[in-house]
């Protein structure tokens, strides 16, 4: 059971009508002018048409939009769709591919800007968060009235080719164990990020506590092996149909749970859904209470945290699951629901293997977040179109 979609969803109907218009009107006209369109080219045309990224670029503080801003933004979407890793490779492809050049907005090869200009413009687009705004706008316009069963959250590592920012360790005064002496004053323990976020109301406030600096990340993979990388993390919330609705970038040293509340809060504003699915890295009563407060049912795996009681509880649940499978009996519905969490892992796979985010050559958190946002935007539109086709 993938999702619950209202039969007469006005937004999905609008999406379907737009696809029909593209296939019946625009594609035949383009084929007369440019020749037969490949599957990849048709896919790019649909994503560009639904993204309408030019509407966000024109909203700037100056009178006239500088040259090539819209074209380069469309080219960055093409970079994701064509799974191109570097700007140099993108420019070479635009030079050699006439159809791609026209779709991006350049008529002649001489119109294509140089690589330095590509970099300068992309830096401006990153500061304005054009891709993030376009993604949010698409979700609210086409998916806001669709009710989804699940929202799965997870983080994926983003290795970068830059030096980690050194974090100066603050010297802590040595304090003797036990109760303080009479009249002795001790500094209060600083609350953890989750404890601070639970009293905040806006997503921006919550994210202000999350670092985006390049750092060293350490994580234990599914096989129990320790992984170390330099770079950042991309935190994603995906709903039924493997559609990424929300994504935030952070440094590699940020714990997954520190971005859980912003993800749930922002996703709840954009779409309607029933269950929050998260792995053991998000095991916290604060996250569970926050999810319930927004009328969702949290299904979060248990983290043993070196507790014998919790380890015994997990083992009992595993034994019970094996017995139910052996006897071919129906298991708890929560087990079925939790198994749907793989949707966010598939989104990570699409992003890295199919949409140009396998290797990030850019430096600086703004540029890296923007590259990932263009990928997320493309994946979101591509997967959303599968709801109606």
C-alpha cells in the first residue's frame, strides 16, 4: 500500500492536465523543430516546465535580471537530470548537444557563458536559495492536498573535497564528582540541541542551532562497520512514492536527531501525512512527543544505548517476529509500517546514482547545499509525476 490519494485531488488533476498538454501540444512542435526527442530530453522538458525556476530568479532586489541567470539555473537542473558531475562537463555537453542547448535557453554556441561566469552566477543562485524555494513552491502547489500514509526521515553522508573547520574546544573547569558543597555555585549544564528546539516554534529557529560547516563525520553503517568522512550530511524527509518533500544540509558532525524536529515541522506545513518513520538514531521522547503534537503517529526504532533492559526488549521483539513469520501469523501493524522507511533510502540512491550528486566538487556550505537542492528538486518532480502516469 503505497499512498492514499484523494480521487478528486485538484492539484493532481492540474498536474495531469499539464502533462497531457506537454505530450499532445509541446512535444510534437519541438520534434518538428529539433527532431525526435529522446526519453531523457522529454524527462528534462517536464521537470523544467513544472519547476518554473525562472519565476523565482526574477524576484531580486535590482531592476533588471542580469543576463544568463535563468539559462544557467535551467542548465543546473539539466546537470542533475543528465547525471553530470562537474560544471566543465556540463558546458561541454551543452556545446555538443543542440537540443540541450536550446532547452536551457541558448540559441547559438557563442551565447554559452564561460566556466568562470557559470561559477559566479551559481554562487548568486546559491545565496538566494533558488533551488530550495522552487522545490518548496512545487510541493505546496501540487502535493499539498494529497494525504500520504508515511513520512520517512534519514540522513546520508556527503563527502567533500575540503578541509574541515577546526572547532576550538572550550576548557571546562574541573568539577569534583558528587553534590556541591554548601554555598558552592556550579555552572548549569547547557541543554542539548533537541531540548532547546522543543520550545521553538519556527523551522528557521530550530535550524539556527545546526552547524553547516565542513566537519568530520563518524557513523556506524548497517553492517556494523565504522565509517569516517569529511564533509556534511543531507537530512531528507520523503513521503509515499519516494518523493522528497523536505531536505536540509548540515555539517558531518551534526547528529541525525538534531534535524528531526525541523524536518517534521516543515514537512507538516507542506503536506498531510499520518506516520513518522525513523530509525534508532532518532530514538528520543522529545521527537515522539513533537510528532504526536502535530497529530502524527511516530514509529521509531529502539536504540539500546548500552542498556541491558533495552537490549533484552529488542531481542524479545526479534524472537517474537521470527515466531510469527514461522507460524505464518499476522504481525503488529507497526512492523509493516516501519518497513516502509526504505523509501527515504531509495531517494538517497536516486540522488547519488541518477541525479548528479554522487561526487560533490564544489566547496562552501551554500554551494554544496544548492547542488543537492537542485538534485532534490529534480527527484521530487520526477517521482511526483509517477503518481499520475
